[in-house]
């Protein structure tokens, strides 16, 4: 059985199945999906929770043992299995197929996986789970649907904004539902229920106060590596979330890359700026960056941000702040170095 993420809540109100498989790389959907299933299980008396993470040296015998053991604390329990790589290996594949054939009684099993490639979706272990479980793909919200998604969430907390403000909010958080969720929650804390003033919303979203995340974008565009480094250090010290910061940088550099591509094709820059939703003083900043950064460098930066995104989500090894700093300072320095003086 397959359900869209939007159908999950209504399904859990009617029914609770023995096995759920959440698969995808969208962190907000993963968090909310897991929370919803946990809450539904608790409401029906599944009071004990066992949790395993199947990493490289995971002992798959634990899965079989836990499904056969008698609960010590409750008559019903929730069994969670996280497979970060999405590749259980030979032993894990066999264990998962056996688990699917013999689902434990008085147990709700919840498995979380990253987005699977074609081979993973066609594997014997996933097919076995798919036959007996509820599969919920965790897909990101495309930019075309994002304004409505934001509007629905604001409506759920009793607030409304006009279409132009929804478009503005969507542009600020494009590609980062966690950042969108945080901004929506912030508006719920700052303002009462009812229609929201567009200027107040813009001020609240752009004024990320101590984080200065948009000032980081200005330093990048200006080619100021010292200020870029200083802002990054401040952001880290103040507890900013690397994933949220990455979303803002991705939105900024995606627009710059679109304009640079138009420039290399000989297209009208003013039209390209409008299509990339770059307005006002920001256009001058972008033009200065275009003069010192190549299209190849921008495309490499976009690929690097995809790698950092995986690091932030725990899919790939690494230190998010270190990689962010290397990326941002490298971009700020690009094209700003003076040639070394010749010796005579």
C-alpha cells in the first residue's frame, strides 16, 4: 500500500498498520511523519519503543530477536529501524525479507530509508516490505506548490497573508522546508491570529536578527572574504542551523547561476534578473559577482552545496560548518586576488 505524505494523518486517524516505511530525503517530512506514527501508536497503547540504526556493523540478528522477545514494560510496542544508507547488504536483505514474512504481533514497525534508486526500489528486501507495509514517499514541495503549502500551514495556525506575500515567503525558503517551517512558527509567535500585514511579515522574515544570514549573502556577492569569515563564525557561535543557512545560500546562488548562464548565452541581463527574482540594489551586487566568478565555479558551488546538504542530514560524513566555511570563503575570494608582483 502506498500513501502520499498528505494522506498519512487521515489514514492514522482511521487505521494503524503493523508496518510503515518512510522513504525520502526531506528532513521536515521525515520528522513529522515519524512523530505522527509515534503519536498514533501511543494513543492505541503502544507504550514501549525500541529503536535501532542499521549502520555498517549492525547486527541484524537484533531485529529478529526483538520481534520474537516478550515486552518487559508493555503489551504493545513500537519497533523503529533506521537504515541511513538505504543499503542493508546481503545479511540485512535476508533479515528484512524474513521480518516481512513474519511480522511480530502487538507491534507497529516503523522503518525509515533515504530516497531509493531504481535498484533499491526493485530489490527483494524492499519488495517484501512493500507487499505487507504502508510505503510513504517523503518528497520535497516544488517551488510551484510552495506558496499554497505555506498558506495552508499559516491557515492551520489561524493566520492569512495575501498571494504576493506567499510568493515572497516561498522565494525566501525555496528548497528548505525546515526553514519554511521555522519561519511559519515564528510568525505564529510574533503575531495574533487573523490577516497579517505584508510589511510586518517581510520585516520578520528578513530580520533574522543575530544570525545575519542575509548579510552573509551580501558579503559573498561583494567578494569580501574577511567579512564572510566573521559572519560565519558569528552564526556558528550563536547556534544557527547549517541546514537552514544552506537553504538561503542555495536560493541566492541559484539565482546568480541562472543570470550567469543567461550572460554566457548573450541574453538580456535585465530580463534574466527579473526571471531569477533579483530586484533593486541586489542587482548591482549580483553584477559585481558575475564579473569575478565563472559559470563553472558557480555550478561547482551548487554541486558542493548538495554534498553539504547530505552532510547536514547525516547521509554523508563530514563537518557542516567546516565545509560551509570553505565554500563561502572560497566564493568570496574568487576573482579578488591580485597577481603577484614580478621580480626584477
